[in-house]
C-alpha cells in the first residue's frame, strides 16, 4: 500500500506547468503571468484636470473671496479628448472638464463650486458660442497643482508594474489595459475533463428508478476544478460499458490537459475503468493508507506521451477528498502556481475522535479561527460521521481534520492539523 505522501509526490512529479501563451486580456483572467510587465509610458500620459472647473494661473486668484472674487476672461472650452489647447495668459482662464489636458500657462484648476456657479458657466458658454467675450468669478485662491493629475503620478514609464506569477484578477487586467497592453503572456489555465462512471447514475432532474441515484460527483468535481483555476467541463456519467468509456476518453485526448474520473477503481465485477485503462493507457491502480479514498488510479492515456489521468473512487466524500489531496495540487502545478496546496492550521478539537491504525484519516470539520491578536490556535469540531457517502455533512464542512497513521484515538482538547477548504469564521 502507498502512503498519501508517496502517491501525491508521484502525481506532482509527472505534471509540469503548461507552456506559456499570449492571450487577450479578458481571456487571461485567472491565469498567472509568465512575464514581468514593464510600462512603456507614463500614466497618466499628460497633466489633466481631476475636476470640472476652470484652468487658471495661481497669481490671478491670489486673495480671492466671495466678497472680492477674481474676475477672469474665459478664452476657451477644453473637453476630454484631442483638440487644440488655448494658452492661458495673465487674467485669463479656460473652462475644463474632468480628464481634459491642462492647457499651457495654467497652474491649477478652480472647481466649478469655487466659481459663480452653473448660471455663470452656462452664460460663459453661451457668450463664447456667440463669439462674445465671457468672464467667470473665482471665489477662492487656487494653489499651484490644485486638482491636477500630474503626468506619471500613477505609473512612470519603465516601472515594473506586475511581476511574473501574479494572478490576473479584475484590477490587474484593468492596469494592463490602462498602460496599453491588449494581450499578455500567461501560464494558461489547464483544460480538465471530468466524468463519472456507473450504470446506476441518473442526471439530476430526471426520475430516479429502483437501484438508481442522482449523479453528483461530476458536478462537485467540475466545480472544484474550476475553483482550483482550471477550465473544466463536465462530461457527465458514463455507463459501465467498456466500449462507451473508451470512446469518451478517446474524444478528450488532444482536447484537454487532464482527465479526472470517479468510480470503477475498486475490485467490483463491473468496475470497467480498470479494464479500459489497462488497454488504452498506462495507469497504475493503487491502494493508499488513507480513509476515505483507499483505491486510487494515476497515469497517462492516449498515444505517445498521452495526457495525465487521475481515477478517483466513486463514493462522493471519497471522490471529493481525493480531489483536494491529489487533483487540486496537480491542477495548480500545471497552472504554474507557486503554492499548490491548501493552507493548513493547528486547531483544538472539541470532540473525541477514533481512527483505524495505519491509515491517515480525513474527517470533515468546522474550523473557527482564533480571535485576532490572541496568538492561540483555532478550534475545530467534526461534522457528521465517517461514512464516505455522507454529502450533507460535507456541504457543511470548511476543513478536513487530519489524523495521522499512528493515531487511533484523540480526546477533547487535542491539538490537530486541519486543511482549510474555505475562509474560516471567527
């Protein structure tokens, strides 16, 4: 029998990060950068106004008050976008919109709220449209640089703005677009096919007859693969028919980077996965010193080097825990992630636990993080029983409680390792 660590090491030794590709920005969401990103130019690329108002010379507004405003001649109207900019001379101003470039001669922007208001602006616009002179009253002094976004104040040309290995989320994609990148070189998300086997499986929503059950593994495992960063698609349930299973697997070769199956890996008379993979690939079926999830399969299918395949047991809890321990790290490694494992923590268990000798047991648990600043461990309580068919408790768990091979019993208050499946509550 293999240990959990031996099987995991064998899986990770056989997978490699996928070759980097150049993708459009939105197609790269969720991927890891395969290169450092250096800005070619400044951001903003020019001095511009952060407010709607008037571009002024600061000396012209010195001492301005509501009782004694500065009265300036309006010589232009500057909107965001390209266009000719008026030069601002002494005693002059130009109406300016947010994001519009600062005209030559201007040193600051008086927000519209500091002027004689919307009627003054409207009147100024009307007079300029009619070719007449226009004036505006400014009621507060404007300091140099006021309400101006300076060129390069966000990003300076030549700066490294993102480093290789960064995950491309919405804000980083926005930054790439802002500096003018339309495509980016990334480690692609692995393409994963997920299928379940068993003639007793019925798609959700269809009537369940005698001896049948609603198929859930492919849904849970596809969702888990996507959460791990893969582009995963669900094939669904394949009946216990060797020819049909082989045909389904042959369709995936060349289309995906990894295949995940559940069911058909034990010693049952109708466990066809072993039969097919012994003929179509090089897959090793093993027994692991773990509970649940003792039967596991791993290898490659298809011609040449083939593609990796992980064959998981069919019981829902066994399948999901096996995914977390073996498939998720493989997906993360193929995606180029530096950290492939779930975070772990130490926690005080509130209940007594039992485990078979020589097996590493993974129990579903509810973990509560310690209070901020307490410096102590969190707490964990088991959720549901040890049965590998109990999907109700699995849906309530946010961690896996780990009992080592040498541990057969623990008392309340024992300090145990937990694998965190989601953000813990406090």
